[in-house]
């Protein structure tokens, strides 16, 4: 009986791991016959688990959404990943899921063996979160947008622009993009006949959704890159385009995704380089960030940043030219000549 129970749990674990399994594959994994697999599937159905089966050469088994929730079977690494993710969600950028995440985390930790609880506690104690720098988004807003994207339904919502102007928008939602600081919605705006990027924290969905639409291909085929390029130019007071005189792969690790968009440039002149589209609330912070990259660069835009760098250059040069008197210098002046 114990052997059968263990095998049933292993069978459930396999069915959870991927959408479909052939009977022969399951039999090989469990080291049993296909007839035993059929019998075990029937036992699980009696226990309340919905398992779909299809006969024929392309047939197999698939775990459905039954009336009973199957036990969550995770290996050690998966369990740690789930716990760490829930802890991060409890202090993240989505409003309304903090308490839910903490409740789920408590349940998960109760079920974990002590060896895993110690690993998770060590991770929690050693980690400092800097989440919450950007605006938070209502969880219901994100799920409503996500459902419209999944179902290819037009989305209607009230939107507050950066200048506070309110408007009602009807769009074809394409993707939600999280930059690490803000959530954005990339969508096709039929009224503007163009792609638009909306800050999700300023979106207030209206129901019901509009009619279905045929999805379009975003500019360049990359939704995240398009949003990052737009965010770099609109999310900050000072947007900048800078050529870094270094290969993109050499500086990619120094530039977090939320800091801007990095694009390799064709080394037509024999010099490898890349374009950084970024921004900041102040020219001084922007200059400091570029200097911290540790590579030569040329500012393409804006002219105000070039002027600020010239001012800093003169200030630093003057500071480097100044020599403060030292005790040795004072003693030298007192010595007879």
C-alpha cells in the first residue's frame, strides 16, 4: 500500500510538470507497465483529480482543473524559489497583494522541512530590498489588462497624463512591461493610429471590454525594447542619448534594465560602441551615472547635458590644480636657503 501511495504522488508530480504525457512515457518514468499507469490514473480520479485521457497514437494523459486541488509537489530548489518570490512580492510594486503574499509565504514555510526553512531565512536576513521606489499598481488593474491581452479584447480605460490631463482611451493592448521601477502597457491606439505606451499606475479600466481584435506586431518586434526606449525619453525630466565607446557586452552588466536601453552600434569606423538611451530627474545625477560606467562616452543629446559636463570639467580641473599646504611644505619654507 505504501508503495502504491508513493507511486501515485510521483504520478501526480509528473502530470504537474508538463501539459501532456504519453502512457508509455509515464510507465517508463515510474518503472511500471502501461496497465499499472491506467489503474493509477483511475485511483486518482476516484480521489477527485480530473485527469483527461486521449486514446490513439497521439494519446496520453493531462491533468485538468478538478474539484480537488492536487498537492503541490516541489523539489528543494523550486520550494526555495517560491518562498523567495513570495517574500519579494510582499514588498514589491503591486498594490493589494502584500498581505496575500505573506499569508501564502507563511503556509509554504510551515510545510517546508527545517533544512529549507534555514536556507530561506538566511536569504531573507541577507537581503535588503529597495523595492517601492516607483509608483505601485493595483493588482486588479494588472489582471484586467492581462486578461484583455490574453483574450485579444480592446481595452477601455480612464487615463491620467503626466500633466494631469484626464482622457478616455480605447486601445488594443499588446504587452505589460515591468522595468523594475514602473509597470507600462504597450498598446495600439486606434484614435492616434499609432503605438502608445501607458503607465499602468495611471490606468483605470472600464468594463466591459470592447470587441476582439487581431494582434499586431510591435515596432521592431520587441515590446520591451520599444517601451524602454519610450520610457527613457518620457519618464524622466532629462532624456539623453549617449554613445559609449565600448562594446555593448562590456557595459551591459553595469546598466540595469530600468536605467535605459542599450543598443550595439555598427563599428563602421573600426571602433566598437553602443548607444545608451537613458534619462534622469537631474543633469548632475545623469552625469554622475555616465561617469560611473568607467568608459569614454560622447553625449549626442541633450545639449544641456554637454554644457553641464563642461561646467563639471572646469570645476574638477580647478580642484585638481589646487595644492593645499602640507607640513612638509611649511617646514621647507622655514629651512635656510
